[in-house]
C-alpha cells in the first residue's frame, strides 16, 4: 500500500476536520464573496476529503499520525 494511502488521521481528528469543513463552507457561503469564498471552499474541500479518507498527505510528509497505536493488539 502506498505511504499516502495509509490511515494517519484518528477519530477525533477526523470529526474535528469534518466539523471545521462544514463550518468554513457555511461561513464562506454566507459571509464571503469572490476569491476569498473560493479559497475557503477549497480549504473546506481538502478538510472534508481528508476526514472522509482518513489519510492526510501532509501528515505523511511530516511523519505525524493521530491514529491510536496498534502495538499490543492481536493481529
């Protein structure tokens, strides 16, 4: 499996990303116009996608993971 496809976004992180994505998209729809709205929609889309997929390419590049450790769990 590719390094970018491995899950590295934990449950709480995923929930917060989804919540922020919805809030940012709603804020952009109500308050922003023009390029600022498009930029906010783009950020919201990235947050929503990483929340749905459970993997963040930036986390992979930085070597960060918010998933629980699988050490000690039976395979």
